[in-house]
C-alpha cells in the first residue's frame, strides 16, 4: 500500500509498470461499474488520482529527478485525454450531440409531469445510457493515455544505480511492490 499512498522513495521500472497496470485495471473497472450502475460512481475514481501521482513521483525519484516534474505528466495526460475525447467517440460511432439532445428531451418530458422524482429518475437513466454509449471510447482513451504517459516515463527516466537524495539505489531498500 505504501507504493500507492506516499510519494517518498524510489521505485524501479518493473515496479512502476506493475503499479500502472493495477491502477489501469482499477480505472477500467470503475468506468464499467459507473456505466452500468450509476455514472455518478465515476466520481469515486477521483480517489485514485493520488496513487497515480505517488507512483509517478517515485519513478522520477528513481532517476534522481524531482517529483514536481509529475505536473508536466499530468498536463500531458489531460491534453492527450481531451484530444482523444474529441476524436474517439466519432470513430466508434458515438454521436455525442444526439445523445445529449435525447437526454435533454427525456428530462424535459419527465419534468413536465410536475414530479421531481420522475425528472431525477429520467436524468439518472439518461446519464447511464450516455455513459454506456461512451464506454468503449472511454476505455480505449484510458488505455492510450496510460500507454503514452508510460512511454514518456520510460524515455525520460533511467534508473540511477547509485544512492541519491530520494533513497538507496536498486540494490538497497527501495520501496518494494507488495
């Protein structure tokens, strides 16, 4: 758990990739659950921002770099994610504009009955249909962003074989994957 909860220390590249795969699996599971149970459960995935940051900071530390560079990685992930969010739905045949219009019309129909619970129920069901329609593009986007960030991390982070200010070298007591 220390691997995901604290940015202190160092991790080698194999440990980084195991952590990334675990976090990717959790992200995918959260996307699927939120699409089929309630889109609002997707907000729970915000809890996993910190573990992603902690893992990346430790990887920078392993190469003797400051963990603050992680901010650039977060910005890269956001930019790539936004671009993919515009491109991928169309490639998968998802018409976001039509989904939004259908959702709005359904909520307006339910609201016209004067029953607030009917409007809320209609909004929840419409949100779930939108989330399900966008699930595949979302999963592909998540995997692509993770791969691109991982490739960048692999290109700029080479393990420092010596002890550095962030902890002992690979042969020492660095943070182990457990």
